[in-house]
């Protein structure tokens, strides 16, 4: 889920920095992971 979210984000914003993408998606994927469990 995290990797697919990162791919979608990269396709939508190719000029954005990868670290900012990681910083934005990491807490979201953590919360989603907890909800899945």
C-alpha cells in the first residue's frame, strides 16, 4: 500500500522531492496499517 501510494504520488507530482513524499506518506501508511490489523 505504501509503495503504491508513493508511485501514485510520484506520477501526480514528479517534481516533488522523494523525501517529502516519504515524510508525507509514512504516518498515513502507519495509521492505515494499524487499522488493517
